[in-house]
């Protein structure tokens, strides 16, 4: 009798263990962010031969449509104390007279049930007034998410993350994704890096 009970108990334990293993294996894997390609996302494709500093710049930025007073710059430790000796490349947007902008349409379109995350590394020069910016994620020329909360202290960078959840029936379904960053006021904003990812979400 004891032998039969022991065999039954062992069988129950084995069945439960097997069921637990099956449930564990069947658990869906968490979706991982997938990078979306941004041409010249760190603004270093335009190689400048001049020495780093406030005068080392060039109007226009490869991969980006630029507005007034917008250029690629190679700054020194005068602008950013932590800059390498070879210089720090940024998009310099706006000045004391006019606002500027950078704009790019990427090679991805809005999909349903997807979270899009735009990360923008925003800098304030140590030798220039910082008066703010607006970073926007758009689709088909319609802004779907924007932010302007980063407030870097002079000579430093802060990264802002902007999120857009498309939902099941997005109005911009199939429209190309676009990135627009503009300066505000009569100062300058520097952008060191721009990253965009997409993550599938449950319907």
C-alpha cells in the first residue's frame, strides 16, 4: 500500500513539474526595441578640417534638411569641457538673430500596435545662450509626439526621450516617419545624437 502511494505521489509531482516547465517555455518573450536607421544620426559624416572651436562649422548637414542658421559644428572644450581634443561634432541650430531647424524623413512607416521611441541628446554651449528647442516625431507631415523638457546647463548634454504609441488604428498608418528639431527664442541648441526605435506591442 505504501509503495502504491509513493508511486502515485511521484507521478503527481512529475506531472506538475512537467506542466510548470511547459508553461515556462510557452511564456511569450518580451518584445525588444528595433533600431530605425537615421542617416548621420551623430552629425559626424561631414568631416571638418578646421581646428575645433566656435568658428569650425559648415552650413548644411548631410542627411538632414536644414533651416536658417543651422550647420554642422566641431566644438572644443571652450564650448563643452568634456569634448575630446579632436573636437565634438554637433548640429548647431539657431543663433541670436533667428531660429533654425533640422528635418529628416526616415525609411520606416507607421505600423499598428507599435511603440516608437525618439531619443534626442540636447546640449547647451558654455559660451552661448540656450533658449530651448522642440523635438518632434511626425508621420506624413503630422506631428504625433513632441518634447522640449531637457534643460542642459551650459557645457553639458541631456537626453530627452519622446514616445508615440500608434495603437490599433493609427490615423497615420503607412505614413513615413519624420524627425523635426527646432530651436526656440534667440539662442542656440546643439544636438549630439538622435536615435529612433520601434517596439511591437500587444493588440
